[in-house]
C-alpha cells in the first residue's frame, strides 16, 4: 500500500516540476506574433517587450521611359544634286587665209629681196597676193606662179575666213595665177566636158577660162567654156559665200536680154573682194561700185 502511495506522490512531483519549469501547460500552442512570425517554445526572440521591426520599405523601381511614339509619315529629306554645269562650249577653230595687200598704186613686185632684183609686175592699191612669209622688210608672195617679193613698207597682211576644203583648193589654184595677163578669148583648159584642149598653155586667161581652169584643177568640176553657159550651172544663191561664181553684165551687153546680158564672171573671195581677171591681169581686188551696178546673179557649183 505504501509502495503505491509512494509511486503516486512521485508522479505528482514530476508533473508539478514540469509545470513550474516551463511556465506553460503541456500542449500549449503559441499564437502568431505581430509581424506574422511564430516563436517556438524555448526560443529567445531577443526582445519580448519590443514590437518587431517594421518591414523594409520596397526599393522603388527605376522610372521607365515611356514607349516612343511611332514616327509620323515624314518623307525622307530631299538631297539636292549639285547643279550640273555644262562644259564650256568649244569654239570652232576658224581657219584663216592670209594675203598681202598693197597700200599704194604701182607697187613693184620683184624676183628677190631688194630693189636690184628684176621687176615681175605691179600691184595697184587694194590688190592682193598670196602670202608666204616675211623676211626683214620684205613680204614673200606668189606671183605669176613663182616666188616673188614686195616691200613690207608698202604692203600689209590681211586675213580672210576660209571656206570648205573643196573651195579652198579652188582658191589656191586661183592665187597661183595672180599677175598672169588677161587675153580676150584665151585658150580654155578643156572643152566643157573635161576633155583637155591641146592648145592650152596656161600663160594667159580671160574671165571664163580662168574660172573653168581653177574649178577643174581644184575641185574636179567641169565648167562650160563661156561665162553665159557657166551662169546656168550649179544653183542660184542670194547670199554670197566664198567660192561662189559672180556674173556681171558690161557696157556692150547691158541692153541684151536673158543670159546674153552676161559678159563677165569672177569668184567671190569674201569681204567684198573678187578673184578674177579683167582688162590687165589676174587679181584679187575690191568689188567697185561700178562693177556692183553690173551685177546680175551668183551660182554655187561646189
């Protein structure tokens, strides 16, 4: 009996001891503390009398830039091309024909550079000759198919604008004949059809035989044997160009009709000058007012 009583007392003492040591009954479940944490039995939260630390403030998120608005429909910038500057116009080269012109009447043409040389003929004021060169006080020229000289003190150089190659070939043939004597009815180079006249010697000319010869030799053109027949060849022109054939009447024919009025022909040289032969010798000279009064027509055969 005592033994049972002793055992009950021992069990009661153990239970009492456990209650006083823990301060909480068995089976006790703690409630959540402020802040939502739970302290387990036997844990020391470090400060039972102070409330829990407030939660850390949330780090503010960095501001985000607003999405860019889509660009409006703006046309791309117009890039102006630099203005194209055209290349400078190239001026055509104007070829010149150089002649020597006498500024006095009866200028002596000599065979050499000096007054002691043989006189070959004369040039009147305004008469011209083909220029070759200048040496000292003398101009070298072509006269009567040969080299000749005139004093540079009484002659000067003149320039004419050249025409086509064919016309210049004709003109060159004519310049070689300057100074050769005029003879009415002189022998023709051919019979109008290109067939050579065996009697032609080339030492003298009249107006139509000279034009026939230079056009045949320079351009291969067959002109007729008289100025009247030549006036029907080529085409009529109203504006004169270098190398055109010019036709005139004269005192003995001015009252005739049709082509019978024509009594003279020459080659227009340019700048109111004519290459022809009349009364004395083959010459390049100004067209006088008297000759203009006899002018009828012009024809272009090249």
